[in-house]
């Protein structure tokens, strides 16, 4: 909703939680429509977008689905447009137990590199900060980054 407001745009928000989607549709539905979905099943979307944004969700996608999510997302971003990601920013990739849900793993890695490895994305900007402040931290487990990628028009 904030992206749509700031960019004077319309948008589509996805979340696996019906409760979150219902809340968003009731509170923020002026420029954005929200629907229950996960990033590995986007077959219902027929549009391409000027901007696709991932906000703290890629780290919870199982490793057997992450390549599917990357490829499906690539199909949704128009050439000459943008992809943004806010997620953890570790120096090296690692996994650990997700503290908010027993039995779930979290996977911390530099997700923007997965898109760049497709060969058609360029990193425009990377802003690194921490969980507690808007500056870099030496504590690897607390690092976060916001990246902006440009999809080349090949």
C-alpha cells in the first residue's frame, strides 16, 4: 500500500495469510488489491509489472522451490523495469530454525544475486542496514539490505 501511495500506482499484494489479506483489503484497498497466494504459485497472474517487490519473504521459501520462485518472478517483471528485495544480508549463506514457527527453516542468502545470475538483471542500488538501526552492523545475523534491480531489455 505504501509503495502504491508513494508511486501513485496501482498494485497487487500477495500473502499466504487470509487474515492478513482480509485486513489489508479492508484498510488499504484504495490503490492496491490483496489476495491469498504464495510466490511459488503465480499462475493466476496474467499481467507483467513495472515493479515487483519482495518484502521479507524469500528467506522462508524452501530450497526445493526457490528456483521456481525466481523463474516465475522473472516472467512477471517487464523488460526495462524493476525488482526490489528487502531481506537479510549475510556475508555467507546459511540456514537456521525459524524462531516463530517450529519445524520451519529460514534461509539467509543474498537473493538479489540469484536474479543477477539469470543474466538479465543489473544491481542498481544496495542499501545495507541492521535490525536495530539504519546503518551497517558487524553482526552478520542482523544484517538487512534493500536492493533495487533493473531488468535489461535484451
